[in-house]
């Protein structure tokens, strides 16, 4: 039977890292983190904090969200998606609202109640908006172009949205709410989405 002699010198050894080695390890870790985090933050997902009451009761002030910025490069927004975008008149700020009307549709609002007219429903269908606590009193009709969306906040009396700034061009949409991370009791995936229509 073959025997193996193990020399004491063959056992693994460790040594205390020098200051230079410690510094190099920190630099390597930081570089790896940058290589991973920067592209994710630039092209895939970004954190946002909700400000104000325009999306109550779905989102409260100070909710912390991660917004998916890649999905809409592969597919179009759907009715009921909660999106983050630049309003048409101001590229320096972000808004969060719900997609109500899709390209080519006509949106009819009578005393706050929303009806959607499109090729499948030329006479229109009422929007199921169980997420809205107060409808407001708006009355208007708006027909969307082929690259336009109509967005509204869930807290209708306190939301600046397409009723006021007009239709939202597709190229102003930055992404959709992917994760709610705060408050901890409300952690959720695709928070607030409502696709029952």
C-alpha cells in the first residue's frame, strides 16, 4: 500500500496582511463593485423616493422604490402600470403616475369617471379603478397619438397629471416601479400594478 508522507512545510499558511495588501484588496473590491453597480444604475434599475401625496393610497410620501429601466426597451407600457417619467415641460424632475390611456385611444372623463374608447371598444368601457379613493370632478376628452400615453395619479384631487400637462410622449417614460423596499411592512414586487381591464 502506497504511503504519503506529509511534510510540515506543505501545510497551508496564513500571514497578516500588510497595509499595502489591505489597501490593494479595498481597491479591488471597490473596482469590482463599480463594474457591477454603475451599469446597473445607468441602464437597468434606479432607486427613487416618492414625494408628495399624488399616488395615495397606493404609495405614501417617502416610499422607497427601485425602478426598472430596461423593460420598456423590450415592450410597451401597459394600462395599469405604475411608471416614472419626466413631465413634458420639465426634464429635470421625475413624476410617478399610473398608465390610464394607451396610444391611439380616446380618454373620456366625466365627473372623475374614466371611459376608454379604442378599436376593440368603439363605444367605450368604464375603467375599473378600485385603487382610487377619490375620483375628483374633472371632465375632459383627449385622443392620444401613436406614441402618446395618458397618466393619472391615484389621488385624483391632488395629482398633477395628463389632465393638466397633457399627453405623455413615449420617450419621456423612464421605467416602471419594480420593487417597493420601504416601508418594510409594504415590501412588494411591481407595487401598485392593476391589470384587470
